[in-house]
């Protein structure tokens, strides 16, 4: 028995140390920030592509409740208020929140904040986005804490989730040379975070990349999100023009009107230039066609 304890203790201590080491936040360093003068108009574009207002509100005051399988998240105030918002943050702090999911005090954010997609954003675009956010009116609304049960309330464990799912590389073949598809891929896989709804999740809440854009259960637990791959179960019957027109107007080729959580996404994407919508459409027609699951 005694010899067992002698072995067990270092083993336990080792595991705790390994956990602590593996779950530590991974940060972007100041030397990695490009020398870049913020482009306000591009910041506005990224703000709409990123759908920040859908969750944080049109005035960025927060307060929306996101109900998930893990509990209820309360979306924070990201207006430039110095106390309740993010007005006091440096560019580097903002970049690390958006692209590494780490707060200024070094705490992991929950992936309900779609940084697992935003991590693919260009650093210049994130700097431009900050300039756009800084121009909002500060609001001092104080947002309550999330209601998350054990063990999900222990944020340190999110470090393990990130090891498996936080990947700044593009998901689909990065070798394509078509400029339009490239732009679309960036907008969809990065700021647009379309996969966060259109790709099903595995049991740890990470996206199942083998089912990229093939649709799945809705994140809020109500109904399904459609397949938007070029498969007959998805968008095979839609031309690129149909997709671009849908994103601009909300009308499908059968003249149905967009519904559900896609309404706000569509309204945001409608604010982009037509060339960005054409790029998104070209990308969606270029990805692997996948059928709906037969369940
Ligand atoms: C799907 C909903 C959703 C979208 C879309 C979203 N966020 Fe968030 N955001 C959240 C949630 C939830 C949190 C809180 C995460 C946590 O507490 O771990 C958060 C946290 C943040 C934080 C940290 C705030 C703080 O006080 O620590 C920043 C900054 C932020 N979001 C910026 C943005 C920007 C900029 C965009 C648009 C590009 C955006 N978010 C889009 C849900 C969202
Ligand atoms: C918050 C979740 C969510 C996000 C994010 C999202 N979608 Fe959707 N999307 C939906 C839902 C739900 C529907 C079904 C809408 C309906 O019932 O009318 C849908 C429908 C669609 C359709 C029409 C499919 C059909 O068969 O009718 C297209 C095209 C589409 N989305 C593209 C996108 C693109 C491109 C993005 C990223 C810019 C995106 N979606 C981001 C939830 C989302």
C-alpha cells in the first residue's frame, strides 16, 4: 500500500502540472502585430461580416442570453465604456481576445464567442475592426455572470478544448488560386463564422470538419440548420447568382423568405459590397458536396 502511494503522488502531481502546462493561454505577442494604420471602412465591413451586432447588440451593450447544452451565456458589453465595456483595452488585448480567445487577465473565453472562426482573421482586419468599435457610443450596461454548471464553469479546462479545436489554418484546400473563391473562403471560414451554425458539432462541442457545411442540429436546440454544400441535399439547385441574391435580399430561388437565426446573418451580409457576396457564393459552390445524414 505504502509503495503504491509513493508512486501515486508523483503521478498525480505530474498530471496536475501537465494540465496546468497544457491549458495555459497561448498569446499573440506585440512583435507579431503589423505596422498598420487602421482602415475604418474596412473595419465596418469586418464588423458586418463578423455579425458582432447579432450577439452584442446594435449598440454593443450586450445582455443577450445564449442558451446552449452547457448552460446560459450572457453576451458582454463591448462598447467603448471604460468600466463596463472594452474602452480601456489595448490593440494587443483585443487581438488576443478575438484570435486566441484569451481575456486581458489571461483567462480563456468560452467558444460560444466564435473565436475558433475569428482566429483565421487577418491581423490587419482585426486592427481595423477595433477602430470601428472604438467609434461607438460608450454604454455602461452591466451584464450578469453566465450560468454554467460544473465542470464547464472551470474556464481553465477550455485550454484542453482549444488544443483540439483552435486552429488558425483554413479548413478547406488552401491551394486554390481563384481570387474570388479565396476571398469567399476567408469571409466564410474567418469573420463570417458560417460553420458555427452550418457544421455539426461532436460531443465536445467542436466542429466536425468531415461534415463541413453539411448542416446539423441548431445550436439553440430548435430545429435544424440546412446543408449548404453543393450537394442535392444542399445548394446543388442554386446558382452562384441565387446564393448572392439570397444573401442580399433574403429570398431563396423559390421565393421563400429567410427565417430563424439566418435573418440577422443575412441582414449583416447584405451590408457588404456585392463583390463580397459573389465571393461567398463562389466559395460555397467550390466546397465538397456532402449529403444530409440518414437519421
Ligand atoms: C454567437 C454570438 C457572438 C458573436 C457573433 C460575437 N460574440 Fe463576442 N462574445 C460572445 C460571448 C458569449 C462572449 C463571452 C465569452 C466568455 O465570457 O467566455 C463574447 C465576448 C467577447 C469579447 C470579450 C469581452 C470581455 O468583456 O471580456 C469581445 C472583445 C468580443 N466578444 C468581441 C466580439 C466582436 C468584435 C464580434 C464580431 C466580430 C463578436 N464578439 C461576435 C458572443 C458573440
Ligand atoms: C446563427 C446561425 C447561422 C449562421 C452563423 C449562419 N447561418 Fe445560414 N442559415 C441558418 C439557418 C437556421 C438557416 C435556415 C433559415 C430558414 O429556415 O429560412 C440558414 C440558411 C442559409 C442558407 C439558405 C439555405 C437553404 O437551403 O434555404 C444559406 C445559403 C446560408 N444560410 C448561408 C450562410 C452563410 C454564407 C453564412 C455565413 C456568412 C451563414 N449562413 C451563417 C443559420 C446560420
